């Protein structure tokens, strides 16, 4: 599962944060990798990294680098 939030609002509201937390937690329970591609906005970086640390620390990644997210998920094809 990959979320690309580079063009999303810099702060996720409480409903969005809860939805992301639930999805990340479900993915963690299934032992599946998840990646969030974040913008260079410091508040978004802090919020999304915190969500990963709390809900999918073993299989999750928050990164501003799209290629790193693809590698984390095992996606090697270009595009």
C-alpha cells in the first residue's frame, strides 16, 4: 500500500489521521509493507512519521523520495 501525499494538505485532519492509522494498523497485522510519500513540509513529515511509528513500525516507511517508497514496496518497474 502506498499513499502519495506530496500534493495533499500539509496537516491531516483528525478523521483522515484516524483512517490512515486504521489502514496502517491493518497492514501491519497482515505483515505487509506500507509507504507514505510525504512532501517537504515539516509538519506533514512529523505527522506521517509518527503514524508509521505508532501503527506500522516494522513494515512501514514515510519518505519524501518516491523511488525509496517504491523500493520499500518491492516495485522495481519504471514509471
